[in-house]
């Protein structure tokens, strides 16, 4: 049923003709609005009340039509009429909608439902709302109609309605007001209710010793500022792993801005990840919020949608802050959001609630670990700065062990505070064993026990995601490329990506770049603990698959860097777990640069497990890259591990290559005796296996070791290298032998012959496309020209060598050639050019960690300055 009353019908300014015209307008506009809404006007019971009308629809008419199209159609018709008529003939209506049975007699119809409808029309809040509205229509619906029709309709915007508690005569009920096309003026509709409402102050105490998070605090401030400008509700979602300090940040900020929300602060722990059981239902939170807002328990609706609508109505126009801690998902939070500004919401969660961002415009604030300074501030706030100052080294170690995790630092500080005789160094010693660190970082309750905190997230995972989580714990190195994870998991890439997304949403792994994932150290300890506790075999098998992937990928990159050097492939990867391919040398170098730390860790892990073929494969595959980059310390370790593993394989061909690699690296490190021994063992093994190519390489290596030694030995090895490389027909091998011949001739002062051999080698390199050989020979030819005092030619050839080394990303060789080029520039008097050349060489050597050689370049630069 629909009941209508004309506002100010009996106004003295209206004449009798005005009132008659207004009645005609009422019937005409209602007729047209009913037709627009699809309600048959002629079949409805109509009862004229002079300055109003009662309309009852017959059974079968959809109730939703009375609140869907009808109110707006009526409002539009009234607005059109009023725009064309003077004030005395303008019409504004109060409309009530209800439903229920009726009784009829000779005088008309009556029932409790009809009586309530007329009471609704007389609600003071409705009159006040329409009086303050620029519109022409005020709509009020009964509480029953709102719950059973408005809320259940997808076509009606229930958020446009505001709840009131009305009292007319003996009737005191809850109802809902809407002004079609206009916002309900809140102060007009529920002034009494607001007068009776308490101001909740539910925030827990601010966190003790809160430190850092300045950027996150600023992000929360900015979200609030922007929302005030836009007139929207600022919703900030603080995400991060368990123990990262989400609640601490939320509460610290909430207390800081509490004075900006004088109407109160609401707080609820949604228990999305706790040992107590299921997360708190939204209806339970709403009930507690409504009670805090002064609603009597017996007046709280039972349906979730109605509770949420009442909650939004009570918050409308107020300045309240809502803090929702430990949310499980978007669904749990959605009904707890205010419907209008100037309210604000802060949500903390371990999940990345993308639904909150896409559906509700929330701003995500993702927390990472604290930096070292913030860690020390946190410890100082809880222990006192004096205690930290007394043991600076131990404090540094404690900060490293807690890895920037606020909860770990807080637990550590609590241990120290509770035991005044316990030194920081003592605690560091207790935490030093990674296997027992989770035990040591426990403070009793589940909220202060890292293992429990992590377990809440783990237990919420699907079975497959939980399995991948445990496998990620065995990953060697600080992180892992997404391309390698299918090999670890033994799953197709698409399935792996789905599981990774689940782990990332749970903040158990972090994607710190576009393609790379990592775990917090303490989370990794937990994953390893789970893996070993359940069954260590899947973890071992996963590690072997990952190491195999790394080995094959390294070999693939090595073949691009050194196409002229034979390579060995150990395994054929599965079709759904392909080894990466590389288009050119730059791509291969970039991959090695990115993966180096992981490859070194993988080789160490393979060595620990006795997987010797993988260990030496890494040594072989990484040799060319490490040679170009000049990472001598890494190269020495990798080559020695590879040599030890090669000897364990009892395969002379493998051992021959490993000895050769070790010899070359030792020679570059200045370990001539060790290099000589390795090359000689390689030579003997090559002869035993009748491997002429590696025999030639051994002679080249020995000639390099003895390049400054006895002429006879140098000559013998160079001659053998040339003879064998000719027999083998290996162009790259022959170029390396010719390069040693150039050195031999130049050392003997036979510069013309040296140049002839060098130019022949250069032509051979150019014909075969062997660019490393071109760069090497150009460097030699430039040095020969410098010795012959042909400095311009020397500079041109050295510059050509530098450019080739640069395109090959061979930074150590580029730096060495630049050093020689700088010396020639000094001889020509071009000191400024020499300085810039040596500065570039110095930069390259520093970047590659060649500290001692960098110091030599600095000495040359100082001498250059002194000579000016």
C-alpha cells in the first residue's frame, strides 16, 4: 500500500482553486507514475483523503515496484510540474509505503497495516527531512518493508535510506527514510537518536615501543587527506606477513589521529588468523558495534543486511574511525564499512585483499621488514638506550637474527627485560642456532610465539599451497625466479603460478620484483621445520630438481657466451618445465648477473648432498661468465668445488676439464705453482683419454703460467698448442694458441713477427665470428704497437679491443685494456684523456670487487695528478 500526504496543503497562501488544482495534479502524477512503474492504476483500491490519498494494490503486484521505479517517476513528474507553476500551485509530497492485510466495510478499508501507514506519514523526521530537502518528495518505508523488499532487491539502492526511530501517538517503531535524487539530511532524521547515542572509544592501548614506519604513517595520512578532499570514505588496508607489525601500525596511527574523529572510534579483532577457531562473523561484529552506538539489544535487527544498513545510518554524517584488525577476507569486512564520509576505516590483514581495492577503492599499504635503525629504536624503547650502548656488536647481531621482524624484536626485548642478568650477547648465542631460533623467539602465548603466528597463516592454505610453502623452504639462496619454481614444485607453470598467488596473498612469500620471490628468514625456518617434521624426502627431491634446473640453465647460458667451447648437458628437462633460452650474450650475462647468488648457493647445496655431477657442472657452466666479470673470489671457490666433485666422479674426461678450469683461475689469482700443477694434471688426463683439444688447452694454460719464465718451456708449450689445435681444427683453440705465440714473439723483441702472427689471428677471428678472440688479439696488437712507439695505432687497436670487451660484458678484460690504454695516452701527453680512461677502469674494477687491482689504478691516478 502507498499513502500520500500533500505538504502544506492548507497553507493560507493557497486559494480554493489552488487546492483543487493541487488535487488534480496529485491524481494525475500518481496515475502516470504508477503506469511508469508497471503498477495497474485502474485495478488498485483508491481512497481520497482530501489532502492525501490511500492506494492499495491488489494481490500479485510486485512489492518492489513501489520502491524501484515509482518514487523516482513521481519525483520527476513533480519536479516538472513545479518548474512550470507558481509556488502556490507547486506540490511536495510525503509518501509512505507498507504492506499488510486490510479489512473493508461500508465506509472503506481499515487494518493495523493501514493505521501504521498513516502513522509513518506523520513521522516528524520525515517532515523535517522533506522540509530541508530541495526536492519535492519524501519517502518513508516501514521496517518490515525495508528488510523484506528494499534490502532483497538488486534494483534498489538501500544505502540511500536512513533509519529513524519514530513516535506518533501510541506507535513507536523503526522506519527508513529516502529522498529520491537527494541525500537525507542526517541532522533532521535522527536528532533524538543521536542525542541519546554514546561516543564509543574502543581503541586498545597504543603499542609500546613503536618505531619506524614513517612512510606507512605518511601513506595513511595521505589517504585521509585525499578522502576529505574527494568526499569519500578513506579505507586503508595494511597488509603483511604475521609478526610484521600491522596491528601496531594501525593502532599507533589511530591514536595519533583520534582527535580528528570526535564521534568515536570503533575497534574489532576479526580473528581471521587465530587459534580460537573460525573468524568472527560480520553479524557478531555489527551487533557489538550497534550496541556500542547505543542501540538497545532488543532493537538490533537479526538479518546481516539490515544490521549493516542500520550501522551505516548511524554513522552517516558522523566523524568516526573504524579499526578492523586481523581480517580474513573481503567478505568479512565489506558489511562493516561505513557508507559515507567523513568516517574512516583501517583494516589489517595477512591477505592481500584485492576485492577491497577493486570493489571499495581501498588503499593498500604493504609492510616490509624494519630497517636496522628502526630495529634499534624499537629495542631502545623497550630496553633503554644504555643497555644497547653497552653491547653494540651484540645488538647488531640480534638485529640481524630477528631480520627486521617487529614481533621477533619485541619477543627478544621481552626476554632481556624479564632477565636483567641476561646479556644481549647471551641471547644472541641462544638464537645463533637457526634450528632453535623459533623456540627461542617464544614468549608463551600464541600471539607472542613466532611459530604459532606463522602457523595461523599456514593452516589457512589449501593442501597444494601448503606443500609448495614447505618446498620453498629448501630453496638455496636468498630468493628464486618464478621460472625456476615449477622445477622445484614438479608442477606445470600455470598451476605453480596459482599456488604462488595464494602464498603471496597470505603474505608467506613476497614478490620483491616482477619475477622474483623470497621468504623472510624466520618464515623460511618455519617452512624447513615443517618439511623435516612431515617427511624430508619431498624436500630433497624438490631441491635436486631445482639444482638440476639451475645447472641446465647455466649450461644453456654458457653455450651462448662460449659457443666455441664444448659443453656438457646432464639432463633433459621436462616439457612443462623448460630450461630458459637466451637470444644473445647480453641476455645470458644478465641472467648470470641476476642468478649468481642463487647459483653459488645451489652449488654449495649440491656439494653438501654429494651430488657431484651437478657441482662440477656449475663450475664448467659458470667459468666463462666469471672470467668475464672477474669475480675472482667466487671463481676460485666455484672452480675448487668443481674440481673436488670431478675427482669424486672418477670420470677422467670430467676431471680433465675441471683441472683446466682450476688451473686458469689459479693463474689469474697469481698462484703459479697451483696453476702449473692443475694444468699438468689436465694435460696427463687429456693424453690418457686421447683428447687432443683439451691437450692443446693444457699447453696453452701452461704457456700462460710460464709466459714470464724459461723461454724454452714457453716455446715448447706454444708449439704443442699450435700443432694440436691445427690437428683438432678448432678455430677458437687455434686463436688462443696464436695469441700465446704473439706473446712469445713480443717477449723476444720480435715485434714485426709478433704483429704478423697477431694480424693473421685477427683475420681468423673475424672470419669465424669469434669476438672474444678479436678483443684479445686487438689488445695484444695495441700493446705491440705501443712497444714499437706507434702510439696512435696502439690507441686505435686498444680502443677496438675495449669496445669489443664492452659488448661482450667482459668487464675485467675491458678494465685491463683501459689501464694499458691510459698508459699510452700518458705517453702522448693527453693527460685528461688518460685520467678519464683510468677512472673508467677504476669504476669497473670496483664494481667487480677487484679491490687490490683497483688500488693499483688509484696509484696511477695519483701519480698523474702529481705530475701535473
